[in-house]
C-alpha cells in the first residue's frame, strides 16, 4: 500500500527548536521519501506565525495554541474538529507523546476506524501516570490511551514503563529515532565550523585550538545544568581557555547565568541560545556532555555519534541502548560534579581514546539508527494497521 495519507500531531514544532521538533520533521521527510503523504498538525504559539507552511515540502497546519488553561482547551477542541472534518483524507494518525493530543485524537476518531498511533517519549509525557489516592495511575486517562491502535516506544526503558502501565505487549513496538549521515570528521572540518560559528556569534570564537565541550537541550530545571557549571569550575582550573557551550533556551536561563557569574566563569561558559541546525556545533566541539537526570534519549546524543563526536552521558540518562561505557562513549556518576569534571578533563587529555570510542559509536549508529530504517519500520507498522482497520465513516 503506497501513498498512505498520514497525520503527525505534535504540540511543538518549528520555529520552536528542540529534539521533538527535529524528530517530527525528520520522520515526516523520511516517510515522504518512501512514498507516504504526511501532514504535520501542530500548535500556533504565536499569532504572527502563518497558519500553513511547508518546510522541506512537508505540509504543516497550525492550530491556535497558548500556554494558558483556556488556550490549551481551545487548541484541543480545534484539533478534534480538524481531525473529524478531515477524516475522509486521513488513513492514520501518529501522535507525538502520551499527552493531551493523543487523548483528543483517540476520542475524535473512535468511531471512524482510523488507527491512532502514539509515539511515546520518557519525559513529561508520563506526568499523567502519577498515582492517585488509590495508588493507581489516572484511570480515565489510561483507559483512553489503551485504546490506541499501537504505541511506539523510542527506547527500551520507555517500553518497559508502558508495560508496567498496562499496555498490551502486542500493541507495543520499539522503534528508535534515526539520524542522517554526517561527513567524515577531520581537523579541517572542525576549524571551518568554528570559523563559521565565530562569524555568526563572536562569543563562540575559541582561543587557538582549545577544547570545547557542548551541551544541547532546554534550559529547564529537570536537566542538571547546574551540575555541568559546577563541574566546569574544576575543569577551568586546568583548562582556563577551554569553552563550555550550553545551547538552548528556557526558564532557567537567568538563574544559570547568575550561577555562571557567581562562579567567575563568564566568557568560559557561554549560552548562545538556540540554533535551527546543530550541525556546525557538533563539528566544532570536542565533546558532547549530557547531564540530563531523566530517562530520556536525547536526539543530540544520536546526532553527535553520527557526527563522530565523543559523548559523555549521565548514568541516569536514557541512553543505555546507545552508549556503552568504554565502548561507544563514557558514562559519569550522576549528581557528582567532581566525577563529571574528572571525566571531561580525561577526555581533553586523551583525545585519541575519545576518537576510538566515537568511531565505535558511529558504527553502531550506522548499523541500527539510520533515517531510512526508522521510516521503513514506521511505514510497515502503519501499513499493517491500516490494512487491518475497518473504516466506518462514509
């Protein structure tokens, strides 16, 4: 079955920048390359944004959305109406995260026979699953989610969590994110990338050939940015001209800047904001550091491995499927700034060891996490579900 008419629903999308946004567009483009017809439906968080756009030739429709309680309710009502109105032109709906959008899509299409697939992530998507007074997850919400035709888990820990919540095993499918190919890493590419970044933002100019550690993610309290800043105070004693780039934005920005200032690290720890593409950053850095204290696989880790950049991840992060300590990367003890500082200093002192780990990581990614492989797995699942469904609408 070719030309499946797919709707990918996600609350956040470009021009907002992050892992969810990147993964959604990447999946849509890869599905389109295989012959499917995906449309992305998302929130219009700024009234100045156009309602309809087509990045990389993928149609995107934005529904009014705002962070207020009423704004969210309005968005969900609009989503339900849009899905009902467009039912004749939809073969399957895939919703990003176990969130309100999934609840709404399943309800809106319950009588249509159109399959709804949820792609689950291990982040705030599981907030609804906190126990109530009886010790059980939010029962009504869970019952609705259990009606999904299938649930795709991005990682093994996510699949295990879904099983614990009561999702039937025959409805669970593990399909990891895929990543594009990067050019082979070499000193000339790193120099060129650093030159390009410095031309865009003078703060990103690196003295001579000093090492650079990179962190990518939302500046949010759930990610241990304070841990990295505290560790960098130890790193800076030995590497005073090295740089730490905290790339992203969020509610913790001002708090983190004060921490950087109080630690006398201004100019050594930089927060340049967000980037539409992180390719140049990955090529310019010497090490990716992931301090996240949550069971979530970061797309930045996958891209760093594909770019041949050594990775250093927290023991609490959800990267067990990708990062094996001493094989495809390094793992540091969570919530221990001295341990993190020691791991960073070791990486700077022994770049050849990091290159060997990065080479093994690149081989693992190319063998198991290609864009075509990810899209093919999704499309095969979607074709199976559509073939097995019974349409009940006119």
